[in-house]
């Protein structure tokens, strides 16, 4: 084959790869994991969320930003029915996971198995590191020691904590770790049961910059396998970790939280459509 023919063959091969990558990207963006349609949320007579419409894509990181009190945590918690035990708290309208209504068809226990949560303050149990991670697996009925060992190790490795704790899995309590390690332990605990979605409510706000960086790296890696929704007050963090960003704001009169804009993260930060988004991301508001 002469050089020109070879080059054109190479190029067409290359073009195919690009086309495939584009197709994959397109598929990735279009697959919806969580969808809200006219979703409202109330605490008694107070409406905390009004008419939320959003499609959160599968296997991507979606950041939720907005001023304090605009309903970010309320929305996040609604996704795994964390409000069930709050008297008077109720959702209305549709909030769906893979097309099934979270407040209708889905059993809350099964739902929480599919949707894990990581909180602002690391909350490890007063149990060994191993038992912290094995906790959910034991609840699921996993008894076999080898299976438990394997799954605990895998979760700790994926949470980038294994090397730091492998020598004291049974000796040290989860609460004896540093704040950043505790947060990675909580992430390991969440992913050990292989959920589909991980919700994170300001997971780094109690951590120093280095521990924060480790969690952010981790979020990147985990988004290959999980759909991640993260609430953050840190604009740089939203830019660094997320593919999509949702901006919420509280209505001045009714005080109900609304979704103002939802788009690819670079759109939200470089070319927002709504003036209020622009004011917020440029620091002129809030
Ligand atoms: N358990 C509750 N009972 C009654 N009202 C509540 C409850 N939790 C939250 N709210 C109210 O709902 C609104 C939204 O609160 P939410 O915690 O979702 O805001 P947020 O955006 O997460 O704020 P922050 O950035 O400060 O964490 C607020 O007005 C808050 O006072
Ligand atoms: Mg909150």
C-alpha cells in the first residue's frame, strides 16, 4: 500500500473512533437516571420546593448550587426519601428513578439500597473500619467471610483509603481516623453495597484543602460507575468535579426553592442563560 492510501486508511480509522466517542458521549448525556416533573416538596404548610423539572443524567456528576435555604438539601434528600420520618414532610408531583416514581412504586428500603448518601459531616459508626464498610453488606444478608473480605477491600480501594488503613482494619475504630479519612470511609461504606446513585451533601465542607482534593479526585473516578449528585457551596469545586450544574434560588415572596437553570457545567459558568445564574456564579449575589 502506498503512503497516501495508508494515510487515508489510518485517517478513516481515526474518524471512526471519533464518531464512536461522540456517539458514546451522546448516549451518556441522554440517558436519564433521575427525573423530576413538576415536583413540589412541603414541610407542613411551608412549600420548600416548587415545580422542579430536571433530568439528571446517568453516570455523570451533577452539582447543585445556590444560596443557603434555597432547597438544595431538601431536593437531594427527597431522592432517597430521607424525609420519610420528618413529620409533615411530603413530596408531590413526580420524582423518578429510572422511570419509577420514588414516592409511589418504589419500596423505600430497596430505594436506599440503590441510592446511597454521604453527608456534610463524616458520620462513621463506632465500629472497626472493616465493620463500617461491611455494615450494609451484612444488612443485605452477606455472611460469607471471603465475600465480605473481598467486598470490603474493593470498596476501600475504590474510595482510595485501602493503603492507609489495611493494617488496622479490625483494630481501629472508624471514628479514630482523620476527618478526610472518615469521609472516604463513609464513601467506601456507601459504595460497598454497589448503589446506582450517590448523593453527597457538601461532602468537603468540613475538610481541609488536601482532603478535599482527594475527595474530588475520587468523585471523578467514581462517576464512571455511579451517578453522582453533589451539593456544594464552592463554585470552584462545582467547576472541577461536575459535568452538569443545577442552579437553585428561593423565591423572594413565597420562599419556595426553584430550579433556575440546569445545563452543562461550562455553560452555567461561562455562558449562563439566566441573569440570576450569572449574578450568583460571578459572586454578585448571595
Ligand atoms: N425539617 C424541616 N422542617 C421545616 N423546614 C425545613 C426543614 N428542613 C429544611 N427546612 C426549610 O426548607 C428550606 C430549604 O432548606 P434546605 O436545607 O433544603 O436548604 P439548602 O439549600 O440546603 O441550604 P444550605 O445551603 O444552608 O444547606 C429552608 O427554608 C429551611 O428552613
Ligand atoms: Mg443544605
